[in-house]
């Protein structure tokens, strides 16, 4: 395995384990075993577990556009429907995991933002990048929205609804809270569009 392959494998395995188990509950030995690499390889790239986490967050940022936003955006030309296509991707993730795993960024923010300032800043940056993607859709639909709508704040509201809906789906082990939240969000958008 090349150096870049080893580094990528460590990041991918760590990301999966942090999502499945949480950061604190994931031991370095588990990461090494799952990645099938030795400790020297890990510490060559990431001298600490926190450095590995920061690498995972950088990888999430790199993959946000090509793996989360663009595939959803390619499903429709309508900018508002693109937003709901993104939200539909999160529903699919919930469904695939039996509502046992939420948003990987949201989970890490809840677990770590008070303890690791550097991690908190990267998590905040990821949320900003996600909101920027949603705001691009809203900007494309600006002529269909009332003039008073702050599109940046509306993008943050979409994020807030999605994250809260995912947490509730996890707590109830059911898609019902997620679906209900998305239905209310869709109704809100319908009213905005009707009032333009």
C-alpha cells in the first residue's frame, strides 16, 4: 500500500468508527486493527488521536461537495427541490442504519465541541460549508422568495431542522420524527413561495 493509500485508509476507517462509536469510545488499537496497519504508520501521519480527528474533519470538508451536495443537486434542476434532495440523502442514511446513527458532524459537535477548540472550529467550518451549499440553492431561487427573506439565515434554519430531526429519529429509533420535521419544513417553504 502506498503512503497516500495508507493515510486515506486510516482516515476512512477512523471516520466510520467515530460515526459508529463516537470519538471517545474509539480506541487507537481498534482503528489500527480495522485499517490493517501498524502503529508506526498511524503515528507517521497523525502523531495524536486528535490529529487523526482533524484529518477526518478535513476529509469530510473535501467530500461535502462531491459526495453530499452534488449527487443530490443532480437529481433535479429546481433549486428548492435540490435542498430537499440533500435532506432526502440524510433520511436514506437514517433508514440504512435503522436510525441508530445520526449526522457524523452533528454527533461530533455534540460530543467534542466543549473539549477541543481546534476541533470545534473545524466543525463550525463544516456547518458553514453545508449552509453555503444550501444558500446557493436559495440564491438561485431568490426571485421566487419574498424580498424580506434572509437566505443565509434560512440556510441555517434548514440545517437546524435537519440536525434536530436526525437526533429525534435516533432517540425514537424511527423515521417518523424526521419525516414530520421535513413535512413541516416543506410546508414552510411552500408558504414562502406562495407569498413571494
